C-alpha cells in the first residue's frame, strides 16, 4: 500500500519526476468503469479502493441502528405479509451490492473494498460525505503498479504528464 493521496491529486512519485501537478478536487475524477490494466493473470479491480477497516465499523454501527429501529418480530409467520427485510437485504436493494459482498465488507473479511461499492453503500445509508471529508480514505488499488495507476490518472485527466 504505502501511498495515500487527496482526491484530485496526482500521486506521481515516480523516480525522476520533477513536479506533481494537481487538478481541482471537483473535476478530473477518473472514470472507474473503463477496463483496468491487466497483466498478472487476474483481474486487478478498480483503480481506487477503500480500507475495510475504515468502512466496516461504519456499516456495523448502521446495522445496529437499523435493528433498533426495525426489530424482527418474534412471531413472524410466512405468507401473511409481514416478511422481515434485514439490514443487509435492504442495503442490497438500495445499493445494488450483493449481500455476501456487503457482509464481507462489514465483517472486514477482506482488506479492501472497491470505491464503487463503498460509494453505493455509503450513499444508501446517507454517509457518502465520509469519502469527501477524509473519514474514509480513498487509496490507489495495491494490486495496480504505481506506473499503471499514474498512467490511468493521466488518461482520465486526473493529473498532467510529469
């Protein structure tokens, strides 16, 4: 991992680089829907990720609040119109992220979560500001080389050629 950056800042720490230029934080956001660079035989994922150790506690706290607000009924009976929708099922419905993936993120079963999943989940629980104010850090995907990431940012207009 090793290198954090502010949204919109080019992380051009390449040997021989003389300057690092930045763009406005609200413009030049890279398009994460384009195919990422390949080469190691497996799909490297999105260019930017978040740490699940920062996102997981937010989701766990939200689940506790959900269960307090909407407790499951003890006398739940199938077919009478009172089916219980749990917090993870609701998050899936609102965010489009699969329940198992939400559970992996919530329980910190993986180190990183894709930025698109983090954004979708945080928007569903009205906490997307956490990505913008730095409470949850956005970092370059560690499975991408730094050169691939800088090239990706340059292609997307996220930083100027060094």
